[in-house]
């Protein structure tokens, strides 16, 4: 066999191999070919007018968000058919709304599991970039003044600029993390620390502290805790509560889990408190329910927080930030998705229906006590001045004595 013949045979064999590879190569599986007609995103068209909202929001708000993120999640047409921005947003919101696994979403939307992971990450980043500056801006003095006006008028607590709480968000064990995220309750978590305004929206959040931080370390190592401790939140200057009163600092409202400070009020502790102390505790608890409602409404809407989140830590942080921003956006639009917050009528609390949704969830859990019961004399004096004001003619509510006498808190 001469050299020319050998070369021809080799060329033919190479061409056959190339042809065979082309015949075997299918760029999308048959199930994914049905994406446009059978995928779950087709339900957007059918259900966006449904009052229960498939994506936990109205058609108008869905479309507004879609318009904002489309430039950031549109992919060019090449040899692979791109997944549309509508499909990408539908997948991401469905992930937040249900907490379904990414594999389950992949089958529902006729998209490969690897694509779903990338879609969720990219779309969450786009949501944050599009909405954060308007719906979770860095708070300024004017922000706190506006918050105080709302707490004063809606919750009868002057000088309150926000209510404080923190939650463990349960996550799967991160790879190569050791015990960093392993907390005292024997599960893995990151921490969401948040300040809420009087309308159940988040004013400031800190996401990502290690779940393994000591009981008192979660607040102190968070950015919010550091700003409270250093008094660097740009709160308004102290003012008197009444025309004849002592100038008092503007404050945040905490529960018994937090340390008492001059700018962070907590309840009086004890089983045999004076009535004036119990009146203060009632007024504080009443106003502080705002942050409890903020967390509750967010978790009722975004059910990904009802169980352990199966994602890496960076993605969990993105999920949490997006959930907070979307919560603020939808609360601002009065889009409650049939979720009702707590409300008060003549001192009697009417619980919101979000409590029925989240009462048994185990994905978002209260942080433990932060710090000790030791506090400065000045911080004790500040709390006492608030107590005295709430028991004075200028500051009392008509129903508070009856509520406290009846055993209410």
C-alpha cells in the first residue's frame, strides 16, 4: 500500500469520526425541547391574574421587575438557544417562593440543573443591583427622622428609629468550613441581623455572621451591632420627649435577648415588677412587634426560609439579600399577597395570618441572648426617663393601665 493510499484512508477515517460525533451530539435533551410549551414558566401567562399569585406578587409588580432586570440577564443568540429573561425571572422567583430543590425546578421548567443554578445566581444579583438603591439604601439621619415620625404616630413610641432582631438561617454544611457555621443548636447557619421601620420594612440588615459565634458575639460582631455600640448610625441629636423633659437620645427597640444601652432599649426584667415598669415593657413590646412582623411576612412570602437552604454560603447570602429587598419593594407597593400583619385595636393585638404560615417552620430561628444584664448608669437613666414619660399625662395611652392590670405585657 503506497503512501498516497494510506493518507486517503486516514482522511476518510477522520471524516467518519467527525460525522459520528456530530450525529451523537444533541445540544439539548428532548425534555428540554418542550420548554416553551410545557415549562412551568408558561403558567406565568395563565396565573399572573390569579389572586393567589404564583410568584407571590401581582402581575404589575412581576412585569416591573422583569423590565428592570431584563438588560442584565439577556443572553445573546448563538448556536445554543438562550433562556429568556421571563423564564429566568420565573425560575428565580419560584425558587424563593417555594424553596423547591434546584433539580425539581429544572424538571418543572425543562432546564438543565446546572443551568438553573447559574440562572438563580445571576438573576438574584440582577434583582439586587436593580432595586437595592431604592428599597434598601444606606440609612441617613433623614431616614431615622422619618422612621421616628412613623413610630410616634403609628405605635405611640417617640424617639424610636427602628426595632431590632436577628435570626439564624439554616444552611447545609458548607464544604471545608470546619465548625465556623455550626452553632449552639447543633445545626449550620448564617445570621440575618435587621432593623425594621414602623411599616414592617427593613431599614438596615447585616447578613452572613457565622452561626458559631458565641451567644453574645452575634450582635457585637455584626455591622449593625458595631454601629449601635459606637453610636455611628447618624441618629438625630437628643431631644426632650415633652416640653419640660430632659433631652433623650433617639433609640432602637430590642427584646430581652439584647443588651441595654443608651440607644438600645430592652424590657425591665423580673417577675415582680412595679406597674410603671410593666407599662414600659408593654409599650416597648407593642412597638417592637414591627420587626417580628417584618421577618414573619418575609418568611410567609418566601418559603425558601421554611427549611434548610441547600446552597453554598455565598448563594444563601444572595438569596437572603434579595428576599429582603423584594420584601421592601412589595411592602412599598402594598402588595401583601393575602398576608396580613399584626394590628392593634384599643390595645388588643389582632394577630396577622402570617403566623399560621410560619409557626412550625424551622429554617429561620431566633438568635440567643446577646451580652449580659450589665449596663451603664446613663443607659439605665435613659430607660427610666422613657418609663416615666409613658406613665405621665403627656405620654400615657388610654387603654394601657387596663391592659397591664389584666395581665397583658
